[in-house]
């Protein structure tokens, strides 16, 4: 008897939830609303994902319209960007006004992450890996009254996962990005030899490179002498030119080559290493100097091999 009572209560709750749904774009496996976008790349991507998954869920294909041409109607789902809304990068706001659901972000991926949130948290879609999804079967697609705002805790999120190349939706679902999307000139990790190639600078200026066991060692796996003022000027000029050639991208990685125990131990560098308690000290100081010079840009480096230990 208890089981029957619980089951009845659950049915009543589900029915009540449906009755108070604010926006119902699909009813009886038929489209009752539309998806509207402002025509930006990100909003269009959000609309395409929503259309694809709603059709898989309900067998109803929602038409996609344009906010500039189509008047918003009851049960529409709207995706839009607004650079003046004050929404942090990759953040989004989901609101319900009357019978219309709207997802808004700045000029970034936030609107797409909002679409994924609607599918995941309100329609019960799960993504496990590239092409691997749990999709419920629903004849009615409804969203409750929503007032929600989210901003990612991290500026950049990346994973060494080849699934990113096989399924673009998986990438959005996991809120992941790739270096080419965010880093100017795809300058991501191990960039020392790309910024200041040893085969160009090494022969004439070995003093630009690490002092190791009593000699300078230019090479693709060697590092820079970070206390050499000429190295700083070259790095500053190179990063400036890369930013100039990549408008809209404001992050660059200035980071060690892929080699262990190759950091500089000249008198000046070693003094910083000892003062900071780690070879990472000279790297953080160098990067902070670049960042202070260009406060409009963001500079990243690595905690890797000999720089794993943070400075004091």
C-alpha cells in the first residue's frame, strides 16, 4: 500500500510540474514554439545544439528564426549576445519573461553553455564522452520559470582529450576550449624556442640561454637566461607583435621548453632561485614584468618539471 501511495504522489508531482511550466516549445511531439537567435556565431551554435537535442528527445524539430526579422512569440526559446550586459566572459543569464525563455551572454561561448545547461539540468540529457549521450524520450518539452546566472570559475579550461576533435558538442558540453581559440598565435605551452628560436639567436648570443655546469647551452630544450635584459626586450617585442597580429585574443603563454634541469644557474638567476626557494621564482618574476608592461593582456606560464615548486 505504501508503494502505491508513493507512486501516486510522484505522478501528482510530475503533473503539477507540467501544469506550471512557463515555456513549452514542444507538446505532443509537435513544435509549439521556435528557437530565435541574434545571428551571432555563438547564438547560432546554441540554437543548432538546442534544435538537434530537442528533436532527439521529442521527435519535434523546432524551427530556427532570427530576432531581427521574426517577432518573439509564446513558447519561443531565444539565444542572444549582449556585450553591454556586463556578463563576465563565458558566463550566461537564463531568464523567463512571460512565456519566453531567453539565454544571454557577452560576445563569447556563454550563450552556448546556457543552451547546454538547459538540456542537462532541465531536460535530463547527459553527455558521457564523444558521441555518447543519455537522451530521455519526452513528448512534451517544458521549461519552468528560470532566473539563473552562471560564470565559470576559470578563465580557460582545457583537457588533453582527443574526443574534442570528434565531437564539437562534447567540447561545449564540458565547457572546454582549445589553445587556438584563446591563445594569441596559438602560443600555448613550451613557447620559449618559438618566441626566441635558438637556431637563430643561439650562435651569436649564447648569453641569452641557460648557464649549466659552467657553460651556456643554447638549444631547443634549453631555457632562457631570464635576468638578461636583452632577453626581456626580445620577449616583449615578440609578444607585442603576436598580439597585434591576433586581434581579439588577449592571452599568451611565455613558458619553458620541454626539458628538465635545463634552467639557468648563472649568478643572477641563481640568486633569485635561492631567494625564492625554487627555479620557478625567476620565471614568475619575468612573467610579472611582462604583465606589468601590458596590463591589457594576460600572460601564462607553466608549473612543470623544475617549476613545479612554487616560489616563496
